[in-house]
């Protein structure tokens, strides 16, 4: 079976976009047509700002259009830790990201199969339950609509008897990520954003009070402010620090044939997506055409065929037994940081970047785009700390080696848990 994304097979074509051929001036230049870039550009344009967005390929060809489509609020840190490290405003923002996305979908009528069906974080080992219960309790103390699920309730929600317990976050849900990207593209165009596809930026330079971004064929965009919304796809020549600030992990995903009526009644009957709490866990949900979709951490090299997905296929059998034929295989690149915290940086006047969404990018990147736009427009402080210098990963060139060793180590620890 050749590799093909379920999302690209089930999404309508996006808007036809030109390639930038001539130089122009804009108030703000956004580089990168993923969720962060499109959300920022849209909110700026709605406020009357002249915005140009340049995408090296087509919007959604990177991780924003190839992820699992789970809309999960919060960051990797628990609320009490966020309060202690960054303050209550950061915690409030983290808890609101899914709501901000669903509100945007409703306000603009974005066609992206959005479902607010909640999200479950599940534990298959007893040792994991106390941390999950503490996380749930901390959000519950802040008024979040969350609840605890024992083993019986987990089986009812998932259709699998593998889980000892977990918690459900009803603020969360799921959507079709590529449809979302293409709907946001259309909405941004309607708001007045100039969007150019297949228009990579090869260099940037500060000239007086402006930035000048140059494309390979010589066209230039001059702007007072620039958002580097390229995340894990930042070319080293464009910004070496940003390109080396995160680990380029791969999220491998598969989707089955459409489930039968009996399978559909048993597997995820309430359509609630699930993430496992293991150190190297999987996430799974129902996707288009009632296919079961499951993803998990792959290694640090891009897969060349379905045989590299055997470990992910084994996870479906572990959950639901044999008999589910796989029909789609694909992967997306995500940006990971050692502490699992996002990096916001303003390394020079008029230049801003955010990277390292650590698998929470659907809700976080879209919500962050709104806050970046407000920051540009009004000077409102960002909800998380902004650095002036991007810290690069040590021994970056060796990341495939030490990243792979870390994966094996964490999988071993998962296997030894009880």
C-alpha cells in the first residue's frame, strides 16, 4: 500500500494561490502558511492591517495539514506548574486554546468537520493513574469541565479493555486539519490577506526600520514586522537559531478501511479521541468515512514506505485485535523541545517567532495566532515568556542518534511500568 494521507484524500481543494512574481510592501509579512501563520494573518487583516503571507509550498503541506486533528487545550505542564512558572494568565490562556479555536470555527463558519466530543487521556498502567488524577483535579479546581473515568468507563468510551483509567476533558474535540487549513486560507483571503504559495523566502535583512525578504527569483517583500511561522520547517539560511531550537520528530499515522456497523458500535462509540499517557504513547480517533486513525512517535528519519509503520499497526491490534486492514499511511513533522515547552522569541526589532508546539499545535497554534495579532496591534503582552535569543539544541547535528536512543529508552521504561 503506497503512503497517502487520509486528510488529503478527503479534503476539497484549497483556494488557487499565485506565486509571488514582483516586489511589494506590506505592514506585516507572515512567513509560513500553517495554522499559526494563517491565524495571525487573518486576525491582523480583520483589524485593517495590510498582511502578506508567503508559503514555501502550499498551505497545509507541513505538519498543520498532516496531524491527528485532535483539539486539545492546555500545555504539557499542569496548571499548578504553569501558575508557578509563568503566572495565572498563562494558565488561563492554556486552558482556553480549544475554546478559542472552536469559537473561531463557529464565527467564520469554517468547514472542517469540527466536533466538540471531548478528549481522553488514558493510562494502561496503574502507576500512571495518580499523575492523571492530579492533572484532572488541578483543571477541575479552575472550573474546567473535566471528569475521571475508571476502567469500566474507559472500556465504554474506547471499546478497548486495555486501560486502567484516565480523565476526560470536555473542552476538547477533533476536526479535519487539512480542511481547517484550507478554510482558514479562504477566510484570510476574504479578509484581505495577500497569500502566495510556492514562494519560499531564501534570505531576510534589516534595512532601516523595515525587513526585506528576498525570494529565489529576486522578488522582495518589505515590511515593518515579520512573523516567522515556519516552526519545524525553518530553513537554516533563513534563521539558523530557529531551525536548531527544536528536535524534528516525526508523527507516524495510519488509517484503516471504513469500519463496519458492528465495529463502529464497538470502537469509540462516542467519537471521543484518545491519547495514551505513556512516555511514547499513541493517539487514536475516528476519522473521515468512519475510519479508525491511530498515530504515534516514529523515528527521526522520514519513512519511505508502509513497512516503517509496523510498530504503529501493532498498536491497533493491541487495542482492537486483528482484522482491521490499513489503507492510509502518512507522517507529519513536529517540533519538540527537551522540556516540552513552546518557545516564543523576538530576536530583533520587528521580528517574532514561535516554535516547539510539542504535539499540541492544532489548538495552541491557532489560538496563539490571535494573541500574536493582538500583540502586534496593541502591544498586549504575550501570555507566555518571550525570549530575545533563541537557545539552540546542543549537539544538534547528532539529534537523530540521541533522539533515537531516547525513544528506545522511554519505550523500555514504558514496558517496565506496572
